[in-house]
């Protein structure tokens, strides 16, 4: 297969950029995610799919709490890409200077973003290097009249050094993913406390 021919197609499958927030046992985090999709055509039963890599600090918070919030960032919030996407929550409290409130699921909802969805995990599928979370949307709202930010636009707008830092980070993560992708755990996901 000629992977170079597929890359331009795969590169168009990005969703709007969201700060994915989570909270478990008093620890909160935010990370940047672009792998989000609508997962329901039923208006009064909204669902989303979210992919989170297992190496990310947020992964275990989401997996164990069974919840997360999607805080879609605006075009004028490029700084959040650096603040939430280029450092780990293991090393710093990324939400310490960011206004937020805890809503129904206990996940932080940013006061200042394009809009949010507060989500409860309904199921999860292991992907080897990542987990794909299927979640019911419990609450959400558009908070501003501006437009959300997409990764293809952000890459053109952020400083060159951020792009370089992002590329270095992704290059390292790709090497880890190559090793983990074949190791898919096929046992069913159970919420924390319901494992056998």
C-alpha cells in the first residue's frame, strides 16, 4: 500500500479541536484532542466517540471515572494548544489558572470556550495504543457566536516553534504506537467498580 497516497485523506478526518477535561479522585486534567466524532443520529440521544492515547495522563482519569467533557476551543484561543497539548498533566496542574466549573459528570467545564459537551462513557474499545470511548452527552451548550478551531487551521496560525515541538512529540508517540497497536485487549470494558 502507498501510505503517502492515503495521508492527505486521513489528514482531513480531524474534528474541531477540543480541550478534553476529566476528573478522578480529585485529580483534574485537560488535554488537546482532535479525534472526536458524533456517534448518534437520534437528536434526543446524543453520543460522541473520543480517542485518547494510553500514554496520556487523561486516559486513566477518563477510563476510571467513566466521564469527560469536550470543551471546543475558539479560533482566538491558540494558546490553549500549547498549554494543554504540549505539556503533561503529570507534571503540572493545567487547569490551575483556567476558569472552570464542575457539572453533572464532575468533569471540568471551561468558562471560556466555543462550547462544551459533558459526557458519560457508555462503552470503551481498546485499540492497542489508544482507547476509543463511546459516551452519552448529558449536557452541552454553545457559549459564543465565534467559530470553533480546526487543527488544519491551527497548524497555519500557531508559531513555528510550537509546530516543531508538536511534530517532535508526535514522532515519539508514533514510535510508541507502532509497538502497542497490535496488542488489542478484546475483553469487554466495565466501569470502575464493576470489573469481575
